[in-house]
C-alpha cells in the first residue's frame, strides 16, 4: 500500500519566551512540513560485526583514542589556513537568536551552547585549549585552526596534508577536529542519565569515503588506549554494520566480548543536516539504556550495558571529526585516490541534560528539551 504525503510551505515568524529549549528565541523561516509518518523504522536491527565486516567477533575496533597523547604539548607554531571544500557555501541555517547557558560536565541540569556568543581560544603549538569558561575544550590534530566558528555554528575542517602538521604533534597527518566536555575524566557514576541534542551539517562538497570510516560523536571514559564507550560513525564500504559506505551507525563498545553496530539507514549527502538526540543511562546489563533519534525517528533502542565492567563510569562527550585512519599514509592515500582529500562539517546549538538518581525529574522523557528540530 502506498502512503500519500501532503506537503505545504508555511512562512512563519515565531517569538518564543521561556520555552523548554531557549529562554528567548526569535526566528523567521520558511518550513517544508510533512505529516508525522516517518520513513525510518522505529528501531534499527542490532548487528554484531567486527571491523573486517565479520560477524560475532570479539576484537576491539580500530577507533583507538590515545588521550594521553592528545594532552601533550609541542613547541612549534603553525598559523596556516586549511583547504576548503569544492563547494564553497555551507548548508543554510535559520536566523536564530540564542543565549549560551553552559555548565561543567559534573553539573546536573540543562546546559546549552549557541556558539554565536561563545569565543574560541587562540592558541598555538598544542592539541587544544579550554573555552566557554572552562566548560569545553578543543582537540585539534595536527593543526590548531581546524575548529572555527561561522555565525551561530562551529565548523570542523581537516585536510590530512595541509597545512603540514606541526612538530608538536605526535601524528604525521591532520586527523582530528573536536570539542569535548570538561573536566576530562568526568567519571559519572552508574545510574547517571544524560540527554544530548544537536544538529550536524555536511558541507556541499561532501560525499562518502568508501575507503575509510570516521566518527562525529564519541563518549570516552578516559582510559588510554581504550575505544570510546559510545560513538556515531560514517562507515566505509564493506565496513562493520551494514557495510554501506557513508551510512551512519551508532556503536556501543562498552562490552568486553564484542562491539555492537546499529545501522540507522541514514546516508548523508552533501548539504544535508541531521538532527540528533541521544539518551543514555550509564549502567550495566540491568540498568543501562541507549536511545538514539535521527531527524525525529528513533533508530536505536537498547536496554543493556553502557559502561565497561572494568571501569564502570560514564564519560566525556566529544563532537566534531575524528578520522582515525588518517593517522597513516596508506589510508590518506586510499582516500585521496577516490577524491576525498578533506572533510568539512558544521555543528549547530548543543544541549546537554544531566540527571542523577534521586533528581525529581529523573528518567522523564526529555526529547523536547534537547531536540533542535
């Protein structure tokens, strides 16, 4: 049976005061609106596949964070400019007036960052620096200017070979442009509930890298050499999960026997924006929870472990670009041969809600508090 959808254009101006998302937001926007029927299924099928695409393997993934290295400082300056995508204009966004009311990762309650009123640090010869009153930190390897700001959005841009990596960096290629919550190693106890909401845009010149995967979200508990607890990837052709190049996957690495990949059915193309909401309760098999929505449709719903048995705590969230295969020359070359020589994305306003057991609104549905839709 075919489903017939009706679309209509609505030009609207809305003034919202003391709303759930921002206390004062004024915007004018033309909206293409559709009925509530969603094209995605409510819950993605769970697949257990290793990084070679084989099922039921207990091997760890290659997304191997080395946070002790990321904290090291070097000695040289590098003030070059990153290359731009072939398509010059970033994806459009509504004109929104938004006030930042951030907070530390250790604090309960709703925290939000709107970027237009946030100043990024100017620094040289090290991986990163804190900003927004010490609430967030830039991690940029191996060029300091790979996280920048355009209007009310953050811009993440990496070209593996330009500018040449600074001598202060332990890697030979540019492969990371991220921001993370602070303080590092927040070590949220079992039972901590967190909601994350943000939108993530792909530059007009973006197309999937069929050779090498990359991540645009991680939660890391800080153990050097360990994979992140949770991540959101764009996979390579034949990679873990569905093996569909560019498809967004949610990854749960918290279990000791294997890593779990959840294909979402979403394959971004140039100019696309994804609205993301992630809800997690940090816990073991008895009380852990993971839910993820993309563009308003639930793509993951899993009751189960979200912390490691060896270190049972929640971690710090990281947003941006982490292209870990570009640590080595062969991966840089394989991407280049298919025309992928840079990666550029944008992040809109970020909302994080943290609750502890015993809070009055603990485990209440808070999708609308953090959603950017």
